[in-house]
C-alpha cells in the first residue's frame, strides 16, 4: 500500500506540447479524463430474456480546463488560430497529478488534442469575480502512466 493512497485531486499541472509558457500549466479545474465503450445491441431470435450487448469502439470525453483569464498565453493563440484561421495543429497534452513533494503520482498522456470550444465567463459590474476562461479540447485517446 502506498503512502499516497488515495491521492489528493488539487495538486496537478497540465503541460501542452505547443506551449513553453510556464503559466500555461496552471488550471483551476480539469475534467474529461474518461473513456467508455459504445455498445451494440444484438437480439437473438427465440431468446427473449435478455439482449446481448457487444463492445464496438471506445469513446473519449472532451477535456475541459478552467482558469483565470490570462494575457500572453501561447495556448490562447493556438485556440485563436483554430477558430479564426481554421488552422488546426494537433498537440499532445500531459496531465500530472503530484504529491506534496511535487513528484508525479500519476501521469495521463492525451493524444492529438485540438481546440473545440473557448468560453469566457460573464462580465458583471455587480459582482466582484475573477474572469474565468474555459477551454474544451477534443482528443483521440489517452494513456495512463504510474
């Protein structure tokens, strides 16, 4: 049994192959590291008690990242090239969950990520809130390393 079980989910960093900006690794939240099978149903003639479910292909969720809005982000320039110029440059993304000594506990390697959606939070003069940008990425698959 490891000294780090179960790990805390708040100490992590996200590295993009397309960005060397040290601020592009910090995010408030990350979701979308999930995989599931699409299932095909097969009804067998004469067998009415159940339906066979057969695995067809794996399906990965979109990666969703949130952070305070930044100036000078290489990541946002990558998003803007995709949305403005339709220039899609797939990149690798590495998500590293760390322990209190900044050592990697788990690493996920996300393959062939491309921008899907960019959202800026509402601006409201009646609230004292940080502007949050949400970045959504589509990707082919991920692998996990321990």
